């Protein structure tokens, strides 16, 4: 049975990733920071849940120790918003560092802790949930300083990691889920959560070692850096 790890799995995109993977017959190891949320309703013999605070090395290590011994897919979804439309004079430097720690360094901590379980003979795929707001070329509106910077940093971490991980049969994809009707995206967003996740899974299906590290929208469109 194929094994997936999903972080930030208690709501929104993470919960839907968990749901769709379970429906496809995957075994899922799902991490959540404090409350299990939707994971309670997804209870399944193939679902294992565990608390995961991506800011805490101890929490990440404990999460990894309890993970299955062989992992085929990691969905690095855990993240936080930043009060995105604040202007320059409203930047809170301490909170900005928190956002960067969660969104950029958090996924790296998870990958480091699970790396030996993802490095094996068959291809392992890692989905990094990023955002079009990470794009320097596409930064037309500005603002959302910490969130943009955190996702741009995540993209650079990923492009750097792929160069080492390719030797261990690991392929990355950086995914923009679209403007989705989540707590972060709001009710005006045009993309429903199931549509976004189904699209990202389609993109993931085409990942190989040859196209590792690409920045792709949920509908398959390649995005500018």
C-alpha cells in the first residue's frame, strides 16, 4: 500500500488531500498542530494522525519517529497567512519572522526528519504547497510582505533541495493551489477546495526526476519565478 504524509491536515487543503488520498486507497499519516478538526470525520483504518508543530524541532522529530518506515509521498501543506494587505509601515518584524519560520523553514524541518524514510528504490514525490504570491515576476500588487517572502524562500529552498534529492530518487513539485475557498482565501475565491486538490494531484502524477522542482499551478500551468 502506498504511504502519504500530509501536514496541516486538519482543515482546508490539507484535509482534502487526506480525504482524496484515502479514497484512492492510500495509507495516510496526517499531522495537525493543535485540534484534529476535519480529521475526526475522516477516521479510517488507513488514517493515522499525530500532532505536528512545524516550528518545533522536538515536535517534528517525534512526528517523524512515529511515521511509517517507507514514505512514497509528502504533502508539505502546513502554513500560515500574515494579514496580507498590510502596507510597509504596518510590517511587524517579529511576526514576519514567525511567518517565514512556519512557511519556509517548517517544511524543511519536516523533510530533514523524514528524509531517510523517503529515500528508497521507488520514486518518492514531495509536494510543496506554495503560492503565486511567491513569484517575483508576478508581484504586481505588492503588500503581503511576510507571506510573499516566506513562499519565495520556500521555493528557493525547494530548488536547492532538489539538486541533492535527485540522487536519492526524490522528485519535488512546487504547487500553487489557486485562489481557493479556504479560511485564507475567503468566500470570494473562485476555486473550490476539491477542484484545487484534484488538480494538484493531476500535476503530481506527472512528476519525474526529469521535471523535479517546477513551479506549477493546480491546472498544470507553469508559473514564473
